[in-house]
């Protein structure tokens, strides 16, 4: 079920009330959350419940013999589990793509090759929970955490419903101890969670879903658009994907807080970044942290030469692109994202990579920095994410051709209304509240003004709902 659906509006309060009625009964709380998580996931397609259960149980069982001292047997069990998880992911997500690409390459060389696609249905969230399972195996192998012997709790770690289908991707060292430890009711944490859910719903329904209609129209008909409209489409999509994905993360984090859990922050005002490196410290933080700990650092990170650092960064970004989707557009998007980091790595400092340091809060940008640095970084982001939005290389070529060969006309720009009514006020609010975790976390207002703000946001959410639920963009990954 979707976070912005009426089903979830009924589901979460019921789980919340039953959960806290079981206070001081940890095993019963975890059992309830596991059942709730499987109901939540099965709402889309009950047939995939067997797949997530299989992933959970095989990962749990193969980790049991691993002692964490990196002996040969540990390596065998860890390799077996990682290979099995990646094989499942590849079968569901990449089999048709690689087979079709291979057939196309052979045909281009004059060799006759055909491939009938299997049209495999992609399970929702498979990339997220597979990475979470792999992180557990690696952490146990490294000795960062001991293999748990409690299957119920481990299955909950893999399937915890607030972050199951679109993250944040949690490391076992962060989430599993919370699953195993008693949770205590905390009124302030619950209030913060409700505020974050409200803000996430506002971003998703009021901004992202409103921009989606205009973005779809522009991207579906690029050859019929003038270049000014295509530029507007790129800008609007940048805000659409940000508010859509960060809105999901806000609701996920807020829902977890209602149940006594703390999830990893996934966004820290990325559009106020002053460099491409800083942008990737603020955008999809949990994914970049995953690649840092399990790919970048094992490849030597930034400990080698600058060229080795550049190589490691390119590997991370290429894999990140492939992780997002089985299409050459995603791979190209990842490669270009990595290439934009190369000047800072090669010509400045060997440590200047988005994955070379711990993700941490960066210094607040000054107004002067906003003028000189933030805008160019955002333009680069919006440009690169055009590749992300196009569904094929042919579509990307059509968009680029219309952009660079069309006749400019600004007498009417598609999306001007959305920019003035939604994007600009949103940017102003985020800028003014950028020192907080999210804009309505701690409003410095009298009680009546705070409640008026909450009710205004709720009213806007209701007015923009229209009974239509748009799927979150990252559900396709």
C-alpha cells in the first residue's frame, strides 16, 4: 500500500495502537510488526511475499556459521549468500535487459540473434531489501555485528514496513540492534514523527503530484515542445523527484518514530549544495553510504592515488546507475554523475569524492555562496536528471534534438504557473528552515500559529488529493 493512500491512513493507526498496547512485550511487538510488514508488502502482490521470505531466511541461515574472523569458511558462506541475493535481483531486474542488449550487439556485428523477453514483473522494493540483506551478511563477515539467532527479529529487520519498498536502506549495525532492544514510548519522538509524516505528505501530494502532470506532458511530447518548455520540464522534474522521494523518506522516518525506531536521514536540503560532491552527500544518503561501505572502501577508497580514487568513484556511480534501473539511460546517468566529480578528485584533493568521507552535515551556505555556487550545481543536477527521466536512449535523443535544434519562444513557458505557485514558495521555506531536520520540525511560533500551520498543510493535502494516488517514482527500483 502507498503512504498517501486511505488504506495506509487506516493501517498505521491500527498498528500503532496495537503495538503500544503490547508495551514491555518485545517479542509480541516484533511479531505484530512482522505481520504488519507482510500485510503492507502483500497489499501490492501477495505472490512476492514468498520471495522476501526466501531472501530473509536464506540470509539468516547462511550467516549463522559465520564467526566474524574472516576464515575461509566465513568467506564461503558470505559469498554464497551474496551471490544468491544478487542472482535473485539480477533474474527479476536485469535478465531481459542484458539478454536484449547482448542480442542487439550481436546483430550489430552481423550475427543473427533473437531474444524473446520474459516480461518478468519487478517486485516492489527488491533493490532496497536485497541491499539491506547483503549489508547484514557483510557486517557479520567483517565482525561488525554478531549473527543473530532470532529469525523473527531478523525477518523484521529485512521487511520493516516504513522503509521496506523505497528506503532508507539501513545497515544492520544501525537497525537490527533497534529491533532486538526494547522500545520505550516517547511522546516527543511521536510528535516529531507526526510532523514529519505531515510534511512528507505535503511534499508528495501537493508538490510532487502537481508537478507530475506537467512533467509527464513535456517529456511525453518532447518533439512538440520548444526549447524553453523543455528546460522548464527539466527544472520541474528536478523538484518533482526531490519532493516525491524525500516525501516518501519523511513519511517512512516519521512512521518509524511513532513505533520507537530511528531511521537514517536520506536527504539534507540537497538543492542548497555548493559543489557536485556536496550534492551527493545530501542526496539519497543511505544509498551512497551503502556504496561507500561495501564497494568504495573495499576498492581502496581514497587511500590510493588520485587515479585510483577516480576509478573507485566511477565504479560506484556506474553501479549506482545500474542499481536504479535496467536501461542504458540509468547507466549513462551514473557515469556522467561520476565524471562530474573527476575535476575535484584529480585537480584538487584525492579525498574530494562524494563517497570518501562520512556523510555529515555540511556548513550552511551563505547568501553569496547561494548566488555563485548553488545555482550552477542545481542546473547541473536538473540537466543530468533529464537522462534519468527519459525511458530509453531513443527518447533521450528525441529530447536532446528538440532542445538544441528547436526555436526558442518564451511567450508562454509550460510550467510557469507551477514554478510560481509551488516551486518558488517551497524553495523559500526550505531555505529559511534549512538548519532544521525538516522545515516544520521546530517552528518558532506561538501554539496557535503552529497549529494553524499544521491545519493549513492538512487542508492543502486534502484539496490536492482528488482521490488519485500516483505511485512513488522510486517504487520502480
